[in-house]
C-alpha cells in the first residue's frame, strides 16, 4: 500500500497493478482496517433463499460474515473489476456452484434477476463514478430489497441534523491519506445514500488504522430498504 495507486490507462488496469502484488495477503491486512463489515452483514435480515450481489467484492471474504446461511442462498454474485482479487474469490468458492465471481464494472453490471440484497463494502470509495454505481445498484434490487453499505466516511463542513460532525483536521487529513491508495472519502456519500433510500438505518463510528497509533478513521454502516 505504501507505493500507492499506480498510474495506468484504465481504472481496471490500475486496480490490477495495485492489488495484484498484495492479493495473497489482502484479507489479513484489511481485517484490521476495514471496520464494521461483520456488524453490517450480521444486522441484515434476508430471506433464506436470498439472491445477494456484492459490488467490489474483492476476494469474496465478506461472504463468510453471512455465516452458514450463505450456503442456502439462491445466488451470490461477487462482482469486481480486479482480476487478481477475483481469482482468489473464484478458487475460494469453487465448491459452491451458486456463488459466481464476475469480472465487471459496478457502474454497469446487471444481474438477470432482481436481487434481494446489494452490498458495497469499502468499494464505493474506490469507484470513480460512485453515483452511477449507486443508481445501478438500486436498479439491481427488487422493491423491498436491501441496500447495504459500509465505508470510510468524512462529514461535510456543515452536516445536517442527525449526522456526525468532524473537526477540521479530521476533514483535511483522512481524505489526503487515503487518496494515495485510490480511496476517495466523499462528504456527499452518506447524505446521498440516506436521501436515496429514506427507509434506512445508519451507524457512524471511528476505528484504528494499522501503523497509525492513536489515530482513528471515521467509518459508517448503512442499510436501507428499496421502495
Ligand atoms: C477496498 S476493496 C474492498 C473489497 C471487499 N469488499 C472487502 O470488503 O474486502 C475495494 C474493491 O472495489 C473494487 N472496485 C473498484 N472499482 C470498481 C468498479 N468500478 N467495479 C467493480 N469493482 C470495483 C476493487 O477492485 C476492490 O476489490
């Protein structure tokens, strides 16, 4: 990660070059950095035969947070633009024919049937056109389906009532720190999710960052029901 996001012609090529060398160790390092994934997924109430899509699924590690119930899901689509991470997902779930690792862009991929749940775990912050990915995700969901998002967070300078406020240093430091790795903390993300899916729950929190003792990065988790 210290080298940052490499320059390349396309977003997919940048992701391959960035994650390729660290793919084998990806899950171990991110375990201590990507907070709230288990809590978010553990809080979801899905039908036993759910159809779940994760956009930006990487190695597919998050499927284990669904526990044994994931074996009964009707279909799971792990969608990612990064081939080296998807290769790990593909071999990890080779024995589960209902789990599909799909090389595709989250802004465009459409399933053949509407899904019960669409999940973004620390992926919207890496997707350049995150608004297009959000619009696409809502189009992939059936009415009554669940949109679940967990990601790093940064508050706007003047947050609306009900949202956390971050001090000036927090708002300056974390977006710059993460931009080096192609991770973009966007003040508009959480308010946009809340406005797009009015029936929702959200939690805002902070968590430690490996290698930066004493500092904590803001993150949020969100789940909402599509009208
Ligand atoms: C920080 S990783 C998170 C991976 C996984 N969700 C997790 O919790 O470990 C962000 C992921 O988003 C993927 N990604 C970035 N842009 C994407 C896009 N436009 N379409 C699909 N996946 C994308 C990256 O390749 C990477 O696997």
